[in-house]
C-alpha cells in the first residue's frame, strides 16, 4: 500500500487535498522578509500577498532541501508503506535535485519499500488536475504502476495557457530584459505563455491589451477543448476576479457543455507571474 503525495506548486485547493486524502508537500515563498509555506489557500491570505506585491514588496521562492523530503517521506516508509508522489515539473526548480538525493538515501535505508515519483511536466493546475485524477484512481485501489501508466498518457492532453498582466515580474525573474519590460509596458503588451512538452514555461506570442489576450485564450479553448471531456475547465487568476469572471462567461457563451471551476493562483506561482495573471487549464481532444 502506498501513501499519495503532491505539492503546492500543483495548486489545487486545500479542500481537494483534504477530500481526497492527499498528503501535501508545502513549497516555500518569502515576502516582507518572512518565509511562508503555501498551504493550498487554507490559511493563506492570497489577496494580501498580491496587494503587497502591488505595493512594491518583492516576493521570492526557494527550493526545499533533502532533509525536507526525508521529513515527508521517511515516516511513511517507517510504517511499512510505500510513497507515490505526483509533482510539478522537474524542469522548473532545483528542488528535485535535493529530492533525488533524499530518495537515494531512503532507498538504501528501506530497500524493501517503493518510492514512485511522477513528473507532471507542468505547474499550477496543469499539474494539479493530474494529481487530482491520480489521487482518485489511487483511492479506488489502482496500483501505483497503473496510476503512472494513466498519467503518462493523460499529461499529454493537458492544455495550459495564461498571460501576465505586468511585465515587471518576468523582468525581475530574468525571463525578459529590462528594456523589453519597459517597452512592453508602455505598449500594454501581454505575453501569452504555455508549458512545453518538456515541462518548461515558453512564450507563444505577444498581444496588445487585455481584450486580445482574452480573445487568444478563448480561441485556444474553442479549437482544442475535448467536447466529450468529463473533466472540469479551470480558470485561475492572481487576484483578478473581474477578468477571470469574464473568461468564465465567454467560455459559457461558446455553447460547449462545460463545468467551470475558479481557483486562485497562489503565492509561489504568483511570485513569478505577478498579480493580475489569468490562466485557463483544460483537457484537450
């Protein structure tokens, strides 16, 4: 028997984790000189976090260390149980180098136990939707091997599209040059981003203004959404409810039979994307 883990960079809500019995690895962020561990929104004031960013506070993130992973996994192995961990893209953080070190230590110490990790090659709800569906299968009694087999096919169907409202946070993270950020801001440029098949953030294009950014998201949805999908469509926002509501309404007006779920972008992802970011996650045909 295994114990199911995910991490808070997969950005489901805490109610999902609790209802599915998921063990959560909290990812750290720092703002106003204090480090916090994101908890899927249970005790985190997300609005205050983004207000602080708007007011000039710098938010940063950091990797867990090997001891952190040992602290999460070893108690499970000591009880004679295995570990199944569905995590955000390993190509987006150095934390997985420390995780691998911890796993090597644990495998030597507990050779009779299994530690299975699955890389969603995604982040935010792009990873979260995979973790949610995997947890459901795990709870139904499916073997870890078969859960991984399902996920290997399922992750190819996940569509993630988002835009950032301000370029200064991409500049701060080194993703664009200061000059590009200044010019882009003056022209009201909105970069449209996605997650590549290799699990990296990449720019698809740039558009001018919020309306064109939303037009792009809706167009992608209409062209790619699986009309027979049983999965929810997620609209996520970084303290930008008004625009998120517009996206939801426009999706409903496409005439497609969809179940829409609104969730927040949390502080760890938000530290890099910035307030106002809007995203859409769905299962492709």
